[in-house]
């Protein structure tokens, strides 16, 4: 057996209101949360956590189920779990900026670009937002287009609308 510096990782899925959330976690914490399918999860984990021995979890641990359900039912405004994220230096700057967007508010891609000190990088910000591996923990659903357009979401625009509505944000086309 290979010696593995990261140990064992666990994979699970959780259904909520017709959407399936795919999750992965290691001893470091939650490392993937997305409603975009197993393929996206596998690609991210393969790229950044390739040394982890992944196993299907028999069930979602209670601590993680409570945190996820608390956010999705509106009981909490965050997903309060230990987490770890990996990406390029630019992605990490974007994802850190997304964590500063207050619950119930939206920022444009351009505003995020300004926040990270790269005001001409709105499109690159959009790509980094699209590759966010920790939806809800890093609230990429709170980023919208400059002209009042909802913009995309890997879990689909219906889910993005639902998450924004949960936070009291309505009226997106």
C-alpha cells in the first residue's frame, strides 16, 4: 500500500429540495461541496488531493449534516465546519474575497476584481468563481453580472436563485 501524507478521505452525497450536493472531506476538514455532479468533484479532488485514498462514507457525519442542513433551511447564515481549499494563487485570492460578501448581499464580478486589486480581471474572476470547490462555504452564488443578470452557477441558475432567495435576495432575470 502507498504511504499517503493525507490519509483517507470520505465521499458522500446529500439530497435537498431536488438538488444533490456532493461532498468530500479529509482529516483537514471539508474539501468539496458542490451541486454540480460527481465528475466535477472527481476532477477537483484528483488535481489537488491526488494522494488521498477516497472511500464512500456509509453516511454523512452528523456534524456535517447539521452544518449543511442548518444553512439550507435558513437556520444558520454559514456552513460552520472546518474546511480546506486548494487552487491557484489567483483562485485563492478570489475565493477569500467571496467569503467577505455578507449574507443576503450580492457583488458583481467586477466588484470582486476590484476587491482583490485586479480591477480589469472580471472575466478571470468569473472563471475562478466557476471553479470554486466549496459552494456555500465560499458563497459563489452571491456573485452576479454587472447589468443585473444573475449569471451562471455550476449547480444551475435555478439553484442559484433558490440560494439567493433563502438569503432574502430576489428579482434576478
